[in-house]
């Protein structure tokens, strides 16, 4: 059974560890979550993982909700609770502790260097998550074209993505991809 203590312990430990490297939020560590739950433990397939991410993104609230859904999928209510606490708890404690020293550290050179380095790191982590989700959900040239057009529209035109997402949904519902 998925809710057995061994699985719950693995969820708690592994999500606590990745919470400490989630620079930029839960979305930045999607590839690591995928590797853990799909590749290593085979608790779900890539398609289910992508569906859970999509569901978490459509619901109101923080992007960390994907962690709760993964926990629920793997081990029910106990899994949802454990993964959520494991993802939020260590990061909260680290942030709270570090914030106590920020006024002193902000004046140091190493702090400014680390701060400048975190932005490109976060962008790279988020892009790797986008690549992983694209790879997990796009099958075939038509779907790849719709995905590329959606990304180009949002990135280059800087318009509201709702319009192109509605068009992509209609194309998908019509069975064209």
C-alpha cells in the first residue's frame, strides 16, 4: 500500500531536501520532483505528473500546491499532508533564520554576488521544468507546433496568455492535436 510508513518517510525526507534547493519556488524543482516520483520510485507516470502540475496551476493559490497533489496521488491524505509540510517547513525555517542576519549581510560583497547569481539560477531551474513538462505532454508534431506558438505568443508579444491558452484548449478539444 502506498500509504505505508516507508513511503511516507521517503516522501517526507525527499521533499524536505528539495525544499532547501527550491530557489524560486516549487516550480523551480519540478525536474527533481519528476525524477523522484516518476523515474526513481515509479509512483506515477510522466503524464499523471504533468496533469497534477496543470491542475495545481489552474487552482487559485501558491504554486507549491503541486506538492500536495503529488503527495495525495502517492499516499492519500497522509501523503498530501506530509509532502506539504516537508516542502514548506524546512524552507520556512531556513528563510526565517537567514532573515535575522540579512541587515548585516546586505553590506557584504559575497551577499551581493550570491544575490546576483540566484536570478539566472532560478531562470534555469524554471526553464528545465518547462522543458520536462513539454517533453512529458507533447506527443507529435501538431502538439509541438501549438506549444511553440503558445510560448512564442506569450514571450514575444507579452500579451495576456489567456487568449492563446483558450485557442490551444479548443484545438485540443477538437482533436486536432
